[in-house]
């Protein structure tokens, strides 16, 4: 039982950041109908920006995470406004090729600037774990969990209880009708890509200090994000939230009770099963309302 509780706590911590990653990807796909291959690179961008500001510029750790998120949002908005907006009348194949090109460009830029050696982000938290009965967890992971859960709550309030969220949901349901009702669809697209990119960046900024930062870290993050979206259902933010926690728990318990060597494989086995049994994901189209 002690081991079970420890794996559960670790899985919930990781799942909260996976949920942020998955929500960002499914938000962009659901509203813009774009398969965002750069999503993992925004995750890496958030981690590298945090490293640069903490290790090289000496900024406060918490301020660095906030600024890394803002940078992710701004670059995401820039990508949509300068590149994606020009492709709105082109076919989906052309858009996918451009997104793949941006992914390659971002990853190679990171490697050119930072090199191929993994970086460690220092944190102000003690390395001594905190013990709660049979469970021990580091203060850094407690912070990551609390910050990620807070961001998930803020996001769901934004989507379901604000005018911006209403406009996003309207655009998701029917872009043309939303435009007739006065919604500026172009602005919503920019906001959507910026918000999705910011969620990926903050996930990287939070997990960067937990793990090492490397130029290829975005590749696995992208695969996990796509797995989460497939599990939860394309376009469903609720599904992405649940899927993020589910994937993390499957990985943690699989690594703990079967083999740590196949940690990343367990989540993809779940995806195969979901594709066979319920190809549309856990949440069908009619259930995707936010």
C-alpha cells in the first residue's frame, strides 16, 4: 500500500503537467483544425527560457517561469499572425508541411544556441523530501503540482466563464455562425494558438527543473501530447485533462510494478487499446463543450 500511494502521488504530479500539455494541443486542433507539430518545441522553449533566466541572468525562479510562459504566448501569437494566417486558404497538407518545417527549425535553433549537452535548472527548493506518512515528495514537485492544478482551474474558468472563452467555444462549434454573430475569428485564432503555446511553455517551465533540459525533449513531449489528445478525444479540453492524468498514472504504475524500461511504452499501449475500442476517444464530438 505504501508503494501504491507513492506511485499515485508521483502520477498525479506528472499528470497535472501532462494535462496542460494536452489541453494546449487539443485547443489548437479543436478551434483551428491545425495539427500543431511545434507543440513539443514550445514545451522545450519554456524549459530553456527558464534555464536562461535563472542560470544565466540570475532572475528569481518564480519570475522566470512566469516570463517563460509569456514568451511562449508571444511567440505563439507571432507564429499565427505572421505565418499561419497567410495559410488559411491553403489545403491541410500545405499547413502540415509548414508546421513540420517550423518544428525542425525551432529544434535546430535550440541546439545551435544551447548545444547538445543537457542543462540543469536550479531551483530554490530544498532537496530534502517532505514526508507525509508513507509518502515522500520533494518540495519542488509539490510546487509543480500546486502550480499546474491552479493553471488548470484558471484555464477552465477562462473557457467556461469569460467572453473570450465563449467566443472560442462558439468558433469551435461553427466558425461561420460565430463570425456572423460578431466574433472576430482571426483574433480568436491568434488567441488560441498563443494560449495553446503558452500552456506548452509553462508545462516545460514547470517540468524543466524536475528533469534535465535538452534540445530533443520536445519530441517525446509531442508524442505524449498527441497520445493524451487521442485518448481524451480530439477537440475536448475536458478529455485532455482526464487523459493527461490517465497517461501519467499508467506510466507511473507500469514503471513501478512492471518495468521502468518500458515507462513511455505503457501509455502508447493504452492508446492502441482506445483506438481499437473507441476510436473517437473518451469524449465524443457532442460532449466537447469546453
